[in-house]
C-alpha cells in the first residue's frame, strides 16, 4: 500500500515537472559572461559605468525610472565620477552639470503652485512617467520596472540583463505566439516581452569615443545598473579583506598566547 502511494507520488512529480518543462518552450537560461566587478576583489570599471550612465540617460530613461539613485551618488566614493578634488559629492562639478540637465518638479511655492527648476545633486533621477497608470498606458499595458535594483531582483542579474538585451533578434519558434506589440526574447520568462528592442548598433555616440557596438552598449548599461544596485560594493569588499586579514593576525596572536600559557604546565 505504502509503496503504491510512493509510486503514484513519484509519477505525479514527474508529470508536474513535465508540464513545467513544456511551458518553458522557447526559453533559455542566461548566458554566462565575465564581469570586471565579479569575485571578492572585483572592482567597477569606472569608464564602463560612465558609458552605461550615458545609455541610461539617452535610451532607457524614456521608459524606466531609477528612483533610488540621486545625482550626488554619481560623485560619491565608488561612483563613476568620484573625485579627490570634491570629497563632498554635492560640490562635484560634473555631478552638478548632470543634475542641471534635468528639470525637476518642486513646490508648492508661496502661491501653492508646483513649479519646475533645474536639478541639483541632492535630487533623485526623475521618473519618465507621472504614475504607474501613465507608464502602462504608454507601454501597451506593461509596466517598465524601476531599474535601481533590477540586477539584484533577477536571478543571475548581470548575465540575465545582458542576455536579455542581446536576445532580441532570434527566430520565433513555431510553438511561441507573439501578440501584436510584443517581442520574442528567449531569456525573458515566458519568452514574450512587452519591451521593444531598446538598443541598435550605434544607438549612442559615446562621449569617450568607444565604438557603440551592441555588446559594448549592453555590457556598459549592465555595469552601470550593477553599480546602481550596489553603489558601496567596493568599500564592502575592501572591508571584507581587512576583516579576514585582522582575523588571520588575531589567530596567530591567540596561538602564541596559547603556547605561552600552556608552556608552564608540566605533563
Ligand atoms: C519604449 C520603452 C522602453 C525602453 C526605451 C526600454 N524599456 Fe525596458 N522595459 C519596457 C517595458 C514595457 C518592460 C516590461 C516588459 C514586460 O513586462 O513584458 C521593460 C522591461 C525591462 C526589464 C525587465 C525584464 C524582466 O525580467 O522583468 C529590463 C531589465 C529592462 N526593461 C531593461 C531596459 C534597459 C537596460 C533599457 C535601455 C537600454 C530599456 N529597458 C529600455 C520598456 C522599455
């Protein structure tokens, strides 16, 4: 009796995994890439973060917000425009210039009206849409997610977003139905995404003269978003190394102390 039950349960589990497998037709796991910031000693490639910021500003920001990042973060330690000249990021000339390029809604003023003014380093990146309803309305009902933490919010975040951005030009498998206004992308769960391919060869002209190939742009925006999702990564890793070093030295001292204390005890 017990054996039959186990057998039935095993069959059911097999059946379920079969259904799960069938429903993932046309989908693929993210490819694996090498990242400058990976591993316990990995750091951010500053230039890549700067180029990624340019991609965000010129391409992604028309649909995606970046709510958790303030302009001053760009000039803080570990940020793309960190500078010894300006220990206080609010005084950083490049950061001030970037912030001033945005109009920020502020107020109310003395008359109770909202008004617009140029951005300052303490402002956050403004959202492209006034509210989620408006964002959905402009995107065929789909909500472009905030990108501040997207790398952390997805499994294998960097590899996933890089694969996703490069995964648009694939032939649609016969068993995948792509509704009008949607796009096939094997890396997106379900295989059909409401985002049109955002990047094309030469979508931007890089300020630093780097050639704007698809791979380059995708790698740069992913590096920027990785920094955005973990701006203090470098300090955190340095602290980790210091802690390990401290524990190592401490262990040696404890061992010497132990030898001294027990040296007096006769066997
Ligand atoms: C024209 C508007 C538009 C632009 C421009 C755009 N996106 Fe999107 N994006 C969307 C929409 C809409 C979705 C939601 C898709 C869905 O839910 O099917 C989305 C979803 C995403 C997702 C989430 C995928 C997931 O796993 O949920 C990522 C990551 C993303 N976009 C990255 C980017 C990046 C990076 C850029 C700039 C290079 C960019 N997008 C430019 C509209 C846009």
